[in-house]
C-alpha cells in the first residue's frame, strides 16, 4: 500500500471510529444499553471496527480504536474486541451491511421472552423488512447464537434475540441505529397495546405491510438533497 493510500485508509478508520464511539454512547444515553452491555461495529473496506469488551463507552479515546478482518483476526489496537464478535462478523459475511448495532433494550428484550415473532402492530414493521422474528436462545458470544440470528435475519434488517436483546444492521451507523430505535419502539407499542384486559390490538395483514414496503421505497428527499429524515417521520 502506497503512502497516499495508507493515509487515506487511516483517515477513514479514524472517522469511522469516532462515529462508532458516538453511536455507542448514544445507545447508553438513550437507555438502549446499561453499562457495557450491547456493542456496535462498522465496516471500512475489509476491516470491521468494533467496540471493545467491558470498557465503558465514555472512556473510549481515538487511540483505543480496534479492528478485525472478516476472519476475526485483530489487525488494529490492543483492547480485546467485544465478546459478540461472531455475531457481528456473521452479519457482514452474509449481508451487505456496513454497520451493526446490538442492544439489550428493555422492551425488545421483554418481547423476546414472550413470542416467536413481534406481531405487526404498526406499519413501521415494514421498514425492517417484515414481521420481526425472534432468534432462539443461545449463549452470548457463541457461534450458535450467530447462526440462530442469521436465520431470524433472513430477508430482514433486524431481529430479536431470545432472552437477550436486538440486532439491526444498515448501510450506515445512523441507519442501523435508527432501526434499533424503531424496533424498541415497536416492542414498547405492542406491550402497551396488549396490556389492556379484554382487548387485543388489531394487526396489519401481509398485504398491508407489502403496500407500506412499496411506499417506503420512495420515501424522503431525492438523492443529493439534504435533511432527509427517517421513515419514522412519515
């Protein structure tokens, strides 16, 4: 790698690490994780930057950046990568993801203990690709968990992990995080709607979700326009 290419790569990694740390801190600030639970990753070329294991996000500095290749070999940094590294790498190997967010959000985790899939109580279900599935429980950090997650993510951009939390991915950290927040909101909504004795929420049909999916394809501003909001603003 020539000097110019190396400097460009180092700059891209530094910018990605800054964005990753900001996203991880946001997940804590907004109550999607507690302490050092949950983790975030972002892909830069053939590298995957990930949050470290057991280090509070507020303590992370630019020099703490860590990265692995797609085989999981650490190529940058001295801190140990998150214990959920197999989960993150499985997403990158199997999808076009450029960022992954994993949380222990309260409402989503609660729902993961109750059902095999999140009932479609709101049209934003379509923004995650369809009815959100729950991946069967497996030990955290295990290859079994990663495999179970991939099954639940088939044709989806987010899923629940049974008795554990959430996983979402996107083309950017902002998109992956937005999907995590939307998933937590959907779970909160369903729990609220089912809490009234004698009443059951109306659920959307497959046809209604398909209709929303088609409309979301053209949601927002034309390419090149600034200020494009999330589909949640529809």
